[in-house]
């Protein structure tokens, strides 16, 4: 049923359909919010998100934005980022999300390469854009997401039009929705073209695997210029009617306070965040009373033992710990780098669900993911439905080789770079550059990046993960 529905969606639904559907269905429910200095939340409802999106879209069209024009966003994750994004795609523009940690030279390169005519920027990064703007004559307007008094800068709050104005253009699933620049390990940044078909497939697949609902409260901590956060932490939750809360700090005390206040159910994170949580838990236990420490580790060992028989009692055994995380956490979704198996196992024994996955920007991004029912600590999960994964082995007897991917999640190509596109896209298969092994039941084990291997004088190859393990010891 799900498989058939996904195929139907990929053929027919547009971003406008999604926006209109969630607007009508969830109405006054809170869509997006962010904490303020006084401890309260600044929030917007689904109705307001729809209205402000329409205002931005219509205003951009009035400014002369044509279908296919590139429009950049340089900002921290916040509700205004989402408003700008949905406004851009509604008017047929192509969004170019940028990392706030980029240098002036990197920002200039991306704007120049993409030919972005308009830029949405937060107040913190406005100065950088104004320094660069005189070098880029094709930039027509700068829109600030905050209230500033700067000549020649439009304000997001002022992008309002009449009710009768047209607020969207016809969008096709084969159209490019995003150009996300990534350098990976190959040097010069390349613009990855992501289509609406890519986006919709990921949104529907993630909703299928993680079971998002209108009762969910997401805590968003990763930058929205990352595909995983954009698809799994913004569009997919909104499609399900969930509430997304933005966090401006990665400090564990701040994260845990917000999880308690918002009763967070889901959080997409990188392994470093989980390692910070894990270290905090263990340090607190190790500094506790010897008797309590002994009891804790015995309970943890017993819970691990029962996991071998698929018996999960961690949540009941460690209720107090779960309450510190808000008491409602359904799962952590981990991606972006390999997760320490010991950290993952400890979290599962403590009763927390950690769904580790694997993907790249070029695959929109998720390729494989562990599910609630099927998890293996040494694996990054099974391929999404409709996605094929195969291993290109150097020799027949090898167990591992380069990971190749084929499916509706694979990018259109690198923007204005046919040479690099042809290097990684061959006969519809994307060559990831990663080394992996397909285990029983289609589970993928990630080994390392092929391009990162070191070749020794005796022609032996050493993976970076081996060196990392030595340093960690």
C-alpha cells in the first residue's frame, strides 16, 4: 500500500499541494517555534506559515523572479528560514541553502557559481553579504529575516501583497528544487541539484519508516542547509502535522531543558551529540554513590543481555533518566557519520531508540536506515523502498567494495558540471565513493570512504577509521 502511494505521489503531487494540504488540515496548530531570551517561545501556526509563504512567493514574483531563478538562504535554523524556503519554491525559484560557517570567499564562490539573484539572510550574517554584494552585480535584492535599518535591504516582515495576487507557479516533480553545495572529500564545492521528486520520495519514505504524526514534537538542532534536517526535520514533520522547535545551542543542558519543556518525541542528530549525551550520563553515574553506581551497571548489563532475545525493558528500568530527556522521546535519528557501536548499544539498553542511517547529499540524502523493528549495531540499516544498493567489488572473493545506489532519491547531477556528474552517475547508478558490505537481510555495513584511504609504500591501503581507533585508545 505504502509502495503504491509513494509511486502515485512521485508522479503527481507538487510542493503547492503539500502546502495547501497541511494548511487546511492542521490550521491553528503550532507548526514552528523558537525560544526567546525571556524563556518563552516565538511560534507560528500552520495557517500563518501558509499565509506568510504566500506573501513571500507573491512578492518575489512581483520583484520579477522567474521560474528557475536561484535564490540563496544564509541563516541559522529558525521559522523564518522555513518561510523563505517555502516562499521560494512556491514561486518556482530554486533554493540555494548555505552553511553559516562558510568564509566570505566560499560564500562568494557559491553565489557566483549559482548565479543567485536574491538572498535571504539573518542579521548576524548580513554584514558578510553586504561586503560581498558589490563584487556580484547579478544580485538584485537582499532580504533580511530580522528587523534592521539598512539602506537597500528589504525586510521579510514587509513582504506583503494583496489577497488577490497570484502566489504560486506550476511546479513539476522533475523540476529542480534545490542546489546544495558540497565539497565532500574532493575539494572544490559542487552544486547538487535536488528535484521535487527526490524531496517527495524522501519525505514519504521517512514518514513511512519513522511514523511521524501530528502528536510529534521535533527538536531541530542541525542546520537546515543539510539535506537530512531539511527533509527529515522540516518537510516530513510538517507533512505529518507535527510541531518543530528550533534550538540555538548544542550544549547538553540546553538541549535537555528544551526536550523537557517541549516534550520532544524525535530529534535528528549527528553521532557527536549522542556521544555528548552518553558521556554526560556515564560521568554522572561514575561520580555517584558507589552503591548506586553498582546497581546501575548491573541493570545496564541485564538490559543488554535481554536485548539479545529482543526483550526491551530499558525504558521501564531507567524511567528517571527518560524523564530527564522529557519522558516522551520516541527516537533519535543519527546520520552524517558512523555512530560508535558501544554508544548505540548503551542507548538501546537504556531504553532509547537510536535509528542510524546512511546517505549523502547526492542521494537526497537517505539511502539506508535502521527501523524500530530491525536494528543491528554494526549496520546502517536497510535500503529505502524503491532504492537499490549494490557493492562494486574489486575481486569476486571480496566481501566489501564501493557502494552504488539507484533509485528516485538520486540527484539530477552537479549544477553546470557535466564532467563531475559523469564521474559519479553511470547508467543511472550513483557511485558513492564509500566502501561497504551488504550483510544478510539487505543490511548495509559502512566501512570507510574509498577516496580517504592511505596507500603505504608496500601498496597496502589503510582506512582513516583504523587510525581514529588508535588515537581513541
